């Protein structure tokens, strides 16, 4: 993981919905920033989880907000990204075209157009020379990507539009984005999973599909929400004896809860072993379960330390 944070210009974080992609993306961004890399975390849906975690005001679309030293966040709005790109290509005529109802209808109706615009904005953030020359440059862009199915589809849009357009500014832009996404020296792919059957199965499928989509595979798998293993085999034997004999009714509820927690830990370990075996060669990093209803900065600091 240290090599990814140190050497890549872009980290694309995806996985099944509800597995904690935003949490992992934020922790990765914080870890990179703590290592001295100027980092921005991109949210592709207006959830503002990063802002809440760092006790800042909401991140407005297309506004790069500093959350901590060397760490920024942005929510990518496809409409504003399109206007920015058109301004780069067409200058003053971009405003008229962007306001055209016919053009807006075309963008809304064209399959994959919003995904292409979004991933093109991600590409722009990773450039030393930005579309707006006054904008700051970043060492690392961490993408809090959509769930794996939609996330893989977003990665294929540059190649698809490049093949369709063939010539012109759209083709040139799509080719540049596709080149970045397929370059293993500049772009890293991180899958996030929970130690459960469905997230593990979807991560294995993601590992299979990713090379077909972009020509390179997963660099890291992060298994989120690992429970601590608190009991030795001797402890478990004694707990089973208490549960069986039931001498102390007051303690029986706690004993049963402890045994249930132990069984959950065993099941999680089995899922992690299955994932590691199916994705042999891809490093698997585990993150602890945080027993809090809302994560705060101190929790992200702890997760960032676990990742590095």
C-alpha cells in the first residue's frame, strides 16, 4: 500500500455498495497527505461524507476544499465539469452551447456521456497542467468511485467514446483519459470489501473484469470491518461450558453474546481466506471494525495508520 500512495498519480477505489468505499478513500487520502503528498479525494455523488468527517462545511460541486494539511476534497458535478471542458475547447462559445436545451438533451440521452465527463474531470485533476492554469496541481487523486458494476462501466467509457468519435476533441480527450487509466505506473486500483459472502463474491468478479475493462488488474484489496479476535480456544471451551451448564443465569446473556461474536470472527476469517485464495497475487489489507455510529477524524487517523 505504501508504494501505491507514494508512486501513483491516481487511485481508483471501488467495491460493492455499502462496504465503506468512502471511508477507505478518505483514509487513503489522509495517509498520503500525512506522507507529504498533496492529495485530493473525489466524491462522484454529493454525499459530503468527507466534509462531515473533517468537521468542515459541505463540499460544493467542483469546489476544491482543503480539509487538512495537504488534503483536499471535491464533489464532481458532470454538468459543471462539462462546462469547464467546453470552455477549454471552445472558449466564449462554450456558455452558449452549454445553455442550449438541445445540447443538454443530447448529453442526458447519450449513454455513458455523464460517466465520460466525470472520469475526464478526474483525469484533469491528475494533470500537472490543469484546464484552468491557475488551479493547483496534486500529487495524488483518490477517487471514491461508484459501486463496482457502475465503477467498471465508468472506466470503459473513454475507450468506447474514442472508438465512436475517432477524430476531434472528444476522441483526443477520451484517448488521453484511457491512456491514464490503463497505465499501471500512474494509476492504481483498490477494491473494498466486507468479510461477507456477497461483497467477497463481487470483489472476486471485479478482479476478473477489471483487466478486460482497462488492461490492468487490482493492486490492493482492503477488507473493511474486521472484528477483533478476543478469545483463545481455551476461552471458547470455558464459555461453551458455562452456556451449557447455565449455573449463573445473570452471566448467560453475556456468554452467549461472546460466543456469537466468536462465531462471527470465525466466519469473517473464512471469507478473507476465500478472497485471498481467489485473488492470489493481490495483496489483502484488513481494517478494523470501528464500534462507533459516526466516524470522526481520530477514527480516520487510526484507519490511515492501519493502511500504511
